[in-house]
């Protein structure tokens, strides 16, 4: 009775992956390969995979889906490897979709304070102090509601159009330096 899998599970972020590299490889990559086989074995056609803009590494340009991936962390590498496994497994009966999310922010049922906007906001509220390192670093951001909307749109889109495709989920209008994010939080 399952129509689709939305695969969001992972050890997220560079520090968390570095803390236990073996677990990161098993959970982020090996489990994705296992999920592919389970989906195919149960004839689950649609498989939506949560990837990350981290796959692009550090760039001086706005990356589109055709940009070269250049992962600079274990986290990003596990996403690149999982993407490759999914695209390779694509067939007429198995339709994976890769969504490369920008840096997520916003309130949720379990707020994540390893996300830069959430962390800086919490620090400002609790400590009245925001400390920024590398304030000129640009980051693409996306609100958690927009992430949810993107997933729903992919669930509703014809598989014939989306199968085996990679989509950046974000908007260049939400590209900010960390310093600009801190300034906005301070202003609010």
C-alpha cells in the first residue's frame, strides 16, 4: 500500500558526521542503498531523496543542477554517493528524484539548533549575543515550509517528468552572507 518513499533520514551536517564517520557512512549512504533495494523489491515506484546544496562545495557562483559537485566534507560525500546510487537505479518501474535543499531554517516540531539561522536566533534570544565566524561566507537558505511544499509538489508531479532528475530547492533571493543573517536577527 505504499506509493512513495520520502527519504529524509541522515546524520546531518559536517560536525555530526565527523563525530562518528562509520555511523555516517552506514546511515547516510549504506542505508540509502538498502532503501533502494527495499523500494524496488516492494514495487514502490517513487523515491524522493533529501540531498543538500553541500554537494557543490565552496563556490563563487550560484550553482545550478548541472554544476560540478565538489564535496568538501564526509556529509556532502555521502549525499553525492547516495545521489549516484539512486540515479543509477532509475528505471521505468523505479523513479527516484533528488532534491538538493538549500540551508533550512524555521520553526518545526523539533527545532534544529545546528542550523545557522536557528542557532543564531536562539543565541540572540537567550544570550543577547551573536558570534559570527567568516561573516562574508554566502549561504543559500530555504524555509522549512518551502521544503515541505517542494516535497509535496514532487509527489504530485508526473513521474515521467521527474524520474531520475535532480532539483535544487532554494531561491537565490535567499542567498545571504552570515553577517547579513546576523544583522537581520539583530534588527528583529
